[in-house]
């Protein structure tokens, strides 16, 4: 479906199933080794738009990262409502949690996942649970509390992990900016900002 524009932000009116088909396609099309075409995924929230409009240190980088995303889905009812009011159109929901679990269910042991973000210990617990429940392979884990000096080290960790899917859970803005900034370095076919999803997976 054709990309929409909501308050200056891109929005792809795709269903969960269609979004999963797209992401699966990007993952399976990527060769196991060598150069893999990177894609970024943003699950849009009203909070993201408010944060960008409010201004602040990360505003323009955040808006640019959203603008450059390969797929922008409606994370929840807030965006669905806004699209109805402002664009007079029905946009399906494709939340980050459902995309994450959907990919894990579809690919199981074929999927290698890097869990990046949340407080120390949470990414490990989320990875353990995801492996037990869906059989996914754990490419790597790292918490989301590191300074700018460690950005490159973490990016290299992800790159060397060979992950098919990077789940970046470092809070709105920071996670989207990280994925976009390191897009060409990480060599991961699907990078998605997932907010609190690691905390939920960890249980
Ligand atoms: N988080 C992180 N590093 C940070 C800030 C947040 O890893 O510097 C993690 C936090 O532990 C949580 C996730 O990001 O697992 C989402 O955080 P929060 O709900 O505060 O962010 P929001 O998406 O609401 O901005």
C-alpha cells in the first residue's frame, strides 16, 4: 500500500500480516554471510510525534530517523485514531511487540536475534525466554545504558554477531537514532526500535 503522511511523518498503512511478510522477505533475501541490505523499522506512536514537535536536543535526528525508515507502522490506537481524524483513512495496527513475536514464531530456529537495550540483565532474560518459547537463536545481548563513547563498540558487537534481527529497546528517539546512524555498519537486514518489548519478553 502507498505510504501516507501524518503530521509530516511517514506512515505505511500495512496490516500486521503484510508487515511480517515484508520483514520476513528482507530477512530471507539477505545472504547468510557478506553484505546484507539493511532495513530500519519504526513503530510510530503519538509520543514520538509529540516529542519531535516539542523540540529538544534529539528532535531533528529523531524526525530524520523516522523519515528514513524503510517501514513505519502504527504501533497503537493513537496513530490509528489520528489517521482517521486527519487523513480520513483506516490504518491497521502493527505493534512492535506483535511484529517481534510474529517474526520469532514464523522463523523459529532460523532466526538469529540480537537483543539490545533495557536495564542490565533484562536483555539476557528476554533472550532466554525467546529462545525457550520460539526456538530463536541468540546472536547477542547488551543493555541499553551506555554512553556515546561506547556506541561504536556496541555497533561492532552487533555487526560481528551476524544477527538477522536487531531489537533495539533504548527508549523513543535513542533507539531509532541508533538504528539509523549505524545502519550501514551493522549489516543486519531488519533493525527495529521496540521500546519496552524486552521488558515484556523478560516477564
Ligand atoms: N532504556 C534504555 N536506555 C535508556 C533509556 C531507556 O535501555 O537510556 C530502555 C528501558 O530500560 C526500557 C526501554 O528502553 O526497557 C523503553 O524505555 P521507556 O519506556 O522509558 O522509553 P519510551 O519508549 O517510553 O521513550
